[in-house]
C-alpha cells in the first residue's frame, strides 16, 4: 500500500509547479485528476521534445494522472466541478491570485462545500504586495531570489534547470502532506498559500545567505562552503570534482598527487591559512591534475577516500552502474509517445522501490470515466458534452 492511497487530488495548473507536486502525490498513491482547458490543455504538452503530440516535459510532470477537459469559464463547468468537491481531499492550483475566485472555484467557496478540503494555492509572488499580480516564470524567480548572483561568477548566471519551479513543487507536496496529517488529528482542512519567491529564497537561505544571516558587528567572516567545495578540476581529457571538506580529506588529495609536503607549508597548514591562499593552492594542484586522465585522477582520489566524481554528460549520468543497482530507471510504453524512460520516485517506503504509475494521460483521456466515477449522471454528461462544457 502506498502512503497516499485513498487521497483524491483535483489539479488546476499550467506548467511545472502544481503539476510536479501533484505527480509526486500520484507516485505516492493519490488519485490525481488534472483539469485541463478544452482547447489546448496544459501548454506544457507542447514544449520541447515530443512525440504523438505530447512533450517529454509534460510526460515527466504528469504521469499517473487522469485528464479531464472542462471549460471552467462557464457556469456549467464551474457548477459541475463544485459538485465533485465533497469527494475531493486536495485542490491544488498555480493561477495568479484572484483567478480561481473569479471562476467561482476559490478556497472559501470550495472549503465551504467541504470543510475537510486542503486547498493549495501556488503563486509567483504571494497574494499581497507590489508584485502580487505580476507574471512569474522560473528565470524571473531565480533573479529575484539571488540565485543568479550565487553561482560564483563575475556576472549573474542562471541555473539552466527549472530550479524554482521544481523546488516550489516539492515544497507544495510537503505542505499538502503535512496538512493531510493535521487533518487526521483535527478532521478539519485548511487553506495553504505558497509563493515561488518565498519557496526559492527559503531554499537558497541556508548556504547562499550565510553572510546575510548574522547581523551583529562582531561576526567572523569565513569563506562560504560553496567557495571551498564547488570547484571544477580539469584533467587531460575532461573534468572532475573533488570535495575535501576535512583535513583528512585534504591530506588524501595531496597524497593522491604526491604532494604531502604541502600539509606542512605555512600557506596551507591550517584552514585559516588555506582560506587566505586558496588561489595559490588550487594553482599548484591544477597543473598536476592536468597531467592526468580523468580515470587516473579518480583512481588516485578514491584510493585515498576523497569524495570525487567525473562530471558526467547526461548520457553518462543515465548509464551509471549505481542507478542500475538502485533500480532507479524504468521504461514504459505509451500509446502515443512510444517508449518513455522514467525516473522512479526516490523515496522508498519500507525500503521498497516505488513503481511509477501509468504514463501521462492524453488531453481529456479520462473526462467521461472520471466524472462517472464521481457520480455524474449519463444524462448530465451528454448535456455537458453537447454544449461544449466538457469533451
């Protein structure tokens, strides 16, 4: 039994944040019904590499779900969805503040219909303040949170991944499951607000904002952990990373390259001295590693128990033996997309590898079957279909 079996989630979303959060709940056993617009559905269906009219980005964020096509701008569509709420545990959306209220699907109304409902409202910047109505995409939030300033370069740099979108999704999933746990004790649901801005800054704060945490005048400045550990080391045929966070590991690096004497060098023999002379230390090691191949360097570092890794290409990352040992990847057949590679959920409840749910749904694939399961009558379905409210 998966931990969220018996939980029903109604998802209203476009793009990543709410979709990823709901997919994670589906992986943990929840029934997730994705409400999509009649015309094109979630725009994420059409972004990037695709087959059969569905993108791999959409597939990665929407597996295990049912898709229903509903015109939520119509009173009939709004009324039909409201009628489902008594049998729903979680509503999650990522529309701008006020949009769901205008659609008569706001938190106050739906929780009035079902006091046990968990209502998760994801926004870009929150429901108040000068940016509350502003549009938000991942690069915008990366810029607002200082993520672009924390990459160790002279100019701002983006992390070329949908970092803020995804970490907001993770935060949303964690908050919803916490609310479900609280509901088990109180029998009462609740409204949850979550902004990408707050989620992004909360994610960044522990390490990136170390020098903006202690506010007294007598603090002792030290280099950031990222300044010490996130250094690419070039070899003759590629690049590696090594993280020597302790004196023992640093001695292991020097032993690997035959430079143990540097541990006695006054420039490097204490952490304070090393911090002050880090550029010189790295320059000395740089030439040595450039004379080695990647394999040679890794063998020497591993023999000295130094945390290290080759900087893999994406293809190499997927072919690692460790992933095979972990049973982390799986290939499923999709009726429209063909063979689809999936990364299994990383959380292992009871030590068991979680099997992915069904592949992502086609647009509106489950409209009639899902609504019938909620008790919507055949006559009503016929009327809703003939009037274009559902399809």
